[in-house]
C-alpha cells in the first residue's frame, strides 16, 4: 500500500459505521468472512495504522486502506 494512492470518498449517510460494515459497503471486500480474515491478519489500516477490531466504530473523515485502495468515511 502506498500513501500516494488517491482517496475515494464513500458517503455513509450518518455519523459513524463499524469497520467490518464499511469494508463491505465501500466495496473493498465482498463477504463477512473475507472482512474478518483481512482484519485479523492485519491487512486493513485505519488512518495509517493496522486495526484488528472488526467492530471498531469509524467516524467521518477516517481513512481505511486495503490492498492499495484508500477510502474515506464521508457524510
């Protein structure tokens, strides 16, 4: 993953969303099983740091990265 990857804004229609839900909603992963595995294995970062909590509550402006794609939680 490179920090020079463009950031895509993904509107969630609210103030917050859980990390696992957001990965599927943003189209980064397609199933709950894949989400769980990617997070536990440390392949997902939030604001540049690995986070292994699928239930982490994301806030507006958080940037989630997986396999070279970066997406920002937006209203």
